[in-house]
């Protein structure tokens, strides 16, 4: 009997110790889906956000990276709550928020300074409302990079793409670019682009360099032509219901952990040049264009701007008006014409 009592006492003390060491509630894990892959600065920016939040959140909530190559599917998963957050671009979200493609309007910006200032001060407030209507909280707009032409063979002039089978993304900006160029556009998600290049279904498309260089396209289509025809802002999103339901202290930690938009833009700008040199050293081709050569592309593509906005529909004109108002304000504020 004494032996049984001793065993029960020892077992009871062990159970109490185990319970004391266990948190009152298990740590919750949220997934952040993105097509950004290890080896790119875009992935590094995502991971800085994840790591900074995890360091600040304690045991209450943890963020985890999840690779999702199809950005359209990723957005759907965030809306449905299958994953909780995402990092993508306006083009990637165009299935849900087609008006976001207005930020990709071809040859819209004079320079990077204008683009960043107008986006932050005039574009972001409008975009946040549009995303909220679709069940998404847009918590950051930063930078993915400029879209340039990606081809199996050097495609240095607008005429070189006439009749060529080029991959078109689900964004209206992509559609109008290749329509204006007279290309034979084939719409497909990113996940189908890589085998499409390998099989010859398409001979090229357009991508931002820092993403392109981490994908199979860098081998299948090694010619990267710096047309700079439109820009991709990066977007960080979260399921709006979850965001609104977060404890205020935890929501504040999430927002504080977000990278500064201008810092993120600088990381992209500072990384692109060295990565291009590495790519060339490995046998790839980066084709620089003169201002006159790039203007030849713009002269063909730019006239499609109004058609693009009309095709997007919805509140696309409202977004374009906001960006144009911002461009005027930027010119007045900084004395640029």
C-alpha cells in the first residue's frame, strides 16, 4: 500500500510539472503564401517580415512561409481562409481585384521617385478599399521590380515579337502589351509558363528580373531585354476577417514587423545589378537599351493605356484618376514637368 501511495504521489507531481510547463493555449500557426523562392531578395524581404513578427509575438502566434507558385490560387486561398497571408503583386491578385492592374499601366511612370511617392500617397488608399471589398486587408505595397521582355532569342525591337507566341499573364496590363505588339498571346499561369517555354508552346513572356532569375525561364529563355515596359509593386495581404479579429496588441506587432516600403524598394534596386552580372557570367544575356530604343517600344505600347483601363472595368478609372492626380501633385511638389 505504501508503495502504491508513493507511486501515486510521484505520478501526481510529474503530471503537475508537465502541466506547468505547457502553455495555457497552444501556439497558433499562420501560413504566408508566396511565389517568391529562396535565393531571391523578394524571398528575403518576406522572411524578414516573418522572422521579425515571430520574434515579437511570443508564444501566441507564429508565421510560416509556404511556396505557392500560382499567385491567383494563393489569393483565393487567403480569401477562403485556407492560408492566412500572402505576398504577391497587383498582377497576381488581378483575378480578385482586377483594378490593381492599373498600377501596372505600361509606360506610366517618369521615374522610380515619382512612382514610389504617387503609389504611397495616392494609390495605396484607393487600393486598400478595393482589396477590403474582396475580403483582403492590404497591409503593404513595396516593390517586385520592372517587367522586361524574356525571350528564347534576342527580341530587341517591337517588331521582333509580331506573330510570336508569348505568354500572357491574367493581368490586363500583360494582355494589352502583347496585343499592342502584335504578338500571338497565350494566357497561362506562372506554373504553366515554365513547361510552355520548354515545349515550345511559347517563346517568351515578360517578368521582373529578380523573380525570373530564380525560375526555369532563366535557362529556357536566356535573353532578358530591359524594355522596362511596366512596373510590379509587391503586395502583402491578410484575410480581412482574421485581421479585424486580431487582438489589438497582436495586430500592432504584425504591422510593426512589416518592412519599410522604401527600404524594401532599395533592396530590390540594389540587388538587381549584381544579380544581372551573375546571370551574364553564367551564360545568360541582359540586353541594355538606349533611351531611343526603349521609346520605340513605348511608342507602340503606350497608346493602349486607355483601352486597358476600359477593359479592366469596375473602378479602374477611379484608380487611374488617383494615380494621375498623384503625378500632377508630384510634379508640383518637386518641380518636375
